[in-house]
C-alpha cells in the first residue's frame, strides 16, 4: 500500500509542477456511479470468493481541467460518491429459516488525477482519452441486516459499519484505484465515462484465525459523468 501511495503522490507532484500553456477550465460534474466490491469469504479450511457486490448510486463534484501542450493535459476533481444495494431474503442455512435481508449504503470522498489527451474532431468539439489514479476515502459502509428466525416471527435489525467494526470482515477506509476512460467535450460541456480498477486489498486483517487463509479483494468502480465548465482561462 505504501508503494502505491508513493506513486500517487509522485503523480500529483508532477501535475503541481506542470505549467499549463493551453486552456484551463473549472466546472462541476454529476453522474451515475457503480462501485463494485470483489471480496473473498474466509470459511472453514479454505477461501471462498464471493459474487461481486454492485452498488448503484451517483457521483457529484468539482473539476479542474488544463492543457499543457497541444491536446495533452490533465484533469483533477474532488468528488462525493454514494452507492447502495439490497439483497433478497435468503436462508442462512439449509432450512428456509432463519433468513436474512441486508441493505447496504456506501459513502466516500475521492480525488481523481488523470492524464488526458484531447483530439479536436470538429470546431469546439473534442474526443478525449484519459488514465490515472484516484485516492478514495470511505466515510461509511453500513450494512443494515434484518433477520427472521421463524415464519411470522419477529424481525430484528442490526447495523454495522465495515470501517469501524472489528474482526475479519472489517475494511480499510483508504483505497487507491487506477482508471481508464474516454469522453467528449463540446464547448463548455463534457461527458466522461470509464472504469477504475482497485489496487489495494481493502481488508484490515490479512489472515483468518492465524491459518494460511487470506482475506483479500479489491474495490472497482464504473462511472459516467456529465459536466459543465463555468470558468475558462
């Protein structure tokens, strides 16, 4: 994790030292976000990979865009991302009861830094390709779990935050992803979309019960953003 963070700091430092000779923009963006958790589940004597959990939500933030030379430049943003999903009622064993239903909400802040190249395809219209790291900081990752022990029985609800809980299922707040994407810009309006690949194992504990069974995984994310620049230099 330290090596990855060093690479991110180097990327940000290189942008800070770069001098923008072309156009610069400041704007706002909003769009669809789909965080995806790819985790494994440590069970007796082995590791079991879980099906990816998909959290549909939205993203909103501010963005700075600068051209260094010709079409080559970079984009930086500060975003808030929300995602949520809800499972169906499922049995926790071989019998229909007890059964559980879980509603998860996911909140985070993120700072993406992308190197990009813009191809002018028409007057005031550009096609862009970009890639770069994103530093993410999780605010909350809450599981609200309802449980019913028997038919027509009482339903109990428990809430836990994966960032503050203790144990083998606890997760780190900090994550780093690497994204690739493409977009279009027309005048002061833009559309950008891409996929971020998680680079850090999100589990706080690496081993399960001191056995040679590891907890591991990654956080990915699909996203598409529509934005408008309100300042240009």
